[in-house]
């Protein structure tokens, strides 16, 4: 469970997130929907303690991560996808991350299979396409088998096959009882992926609504 309470973030006189309160329940995929610049990334960074709120607070699984990073086995996150600048193979990149947190090599193999990186795991991650980079980012997020998964725009730039794959992966994670919170600016995609929607615009909550209700109103 994720709980945001009156989260507010100002950058100078610009308000990125304004008095945002919501709950993300386990067991369903919750979409965080809004246009670019609506405050989704800023909100996710505040949930993860990577950005300090101007006011308000957030908890994940009842804990606040404002002062220390969430352990990989509690919260797995992928923030804005960017190329991994490494000469390492994808496999060794994950292995290094696993080693710092006591995660087994077996789990690395498992996660590589889960995200469909098997064919390229021995290739240099620095040379990956956007889609393969996303898969690697998601693999990193899932490495610790976390109860909560937070992904910022995971389908950005993916081809239809990659998008379908992520959709199924997210639904599977939720079906296992995890809390899955995923942002997108694409209503059509969220309607297919999520059951619950937190909709934001200009940093403010516009709707907290089931996809079913939302699509019947629209
Ligand atoms: P989204 O993820 O929905 O696209 P963001 O959270 O990235 O939105 O951005 C929300 C608003 O906050 C935007 O107007 C953006 O320009 C602004 N913003 C985000 N990060 C910073 C920053 N570090 N400094 C100044 N403004 C920022
Ligand atoms: P070790 O004796 O170090 O446990 P392994 O036989 O498991 O060695 O792996 C040797 C190297 O092969 C690893 O460092 C890694 O780079 C690579 N490797 C092992 N398993 C995989 C895999 N499933 N996918 C990609 N590379 C792998």
C-alpha cells in the first residue's frame, strides 16, 4: 500500500505537485495518468524519498523513505528510462546490483527470464535499444522480489509487442498481491493495463477512479 498525504512540491514559484493525496492498494495495477509535466515523476520521486516534499508526506507499506532509501526487497522502482552507461553486460550489471544487496545469482537468472532479456543478457547494456533498456530497468526493479513496484512511464518508446509484454508483466505482479503503481500519459494504454486510475493535471488530483467507471463516463 502506498499512501500520499497532501504531497506538495514547489520549485521556486513553480508548483510541480499541489496537495496531492491518494492511496494505492495492493493486488491491482494502479495507473498514474496525466499529461507530460503534470507532476507524475516528481510525485514518484517523493514517494521514494529521492526528492523532499515542500510539504506533506508519503508512506509505502506503512514506512516513510524520506530519510533513507527503500531496500530492494521492499520497493522496486524504475524512474525515467535512460540508457545505462556501462561497458558491462546486462547480466553483470544486474549481478553487481544483486551483490551489493545480498541477492543471489539465481535470482538474477530468474529476473532475466522474467523480463525477456535472455537473448541479450551477455551483450553490453550500454548499447541497448530503448526497449531493451526498459526491460533492464524493470529487471533491476524486480531483482529484490519487492512487495511494491513503482515504474515511471515503462512503455515509453516501446513497440506494440513490448507494450503488451509489459502490460502482462504488470498484471501478473498485481495478481501476486503486489502493489503496482505505474505512470503513463497514454489513457488508451492505462485503460488496458490498470484497474484503478489516479489522474493528475498541473500537479493536482483530477480523479481517483476505477478504469471501469472512467471509461463509462468518458
Ligand atoms: P511528469 O512526470 O508528469 O511529466 P514532472 O514531475 O516531471 O511531470 O514535472 C512536473 C513539473 O515540475 C513540470 O512543470 C516540470 O518542469 C517541473 N519540474 C520537475 N522537476 C523540476 C526541477 N528539478 N526543477 C524545476 N522544475 C522541475
Ligand atoms: P561462476 O563460476 O562465477 O558462478 P557462472 O558459470 O555462473 O560463473 O557464470 C560465468 C559468467 O557467465 C558470469 O560472470 C556471467 O557473466 C555469465 N553468465 C552466467 N550466467 C549467465 C546468464 N544466465 N546470462 C548471461 N550471462 C551469464
